[in-house]
């Protein structure tokens, strides 16, 4: 199992853990902590892209916020409002 896959599984498990005053759910992780978790001194764009894909396969979304990363359930986005062609046309 490669580093990205192992890290993705760890991050997915953290989603269900109690910490930060919440029983489970979305969370953020510092870039330094993610580098340590992956055993790397630096994370490159392709490392983040691979990790993001691994998390998506597990049902989670990774958002890069420059100095930290956010992990959300992909299901969080299911009930978002949808833009239709009429709304897009009105914006032009």
C-alpha cells in the first residue's frame, strides 16, 4: 500500500473520531502535520492530487487552503443548490 493510500485511510478514520469538541465530522489539518503523517519533508502538487483522489475514492474531499487542508464528506455537497442554464444566462 502506498503512502497516499495509507494517509487517505488515516484521514478518513479521523473523520469519525471525537476531537475538537465534536463527536465527528469535518476537520482541518496543518500542512506540517500532513507532511509528518506522509513521512515527507515537502508535499508537491502531484502528492496532494494523488491524496485527494484517494480520499475521493473513500467518500471524502480534500481542500487545499495553502497553510492547512480541510477534509469533508463528499455527501456534504449532495443537497447544495444547483445552478441551471437560466441562472447562468442571467449572469451574462
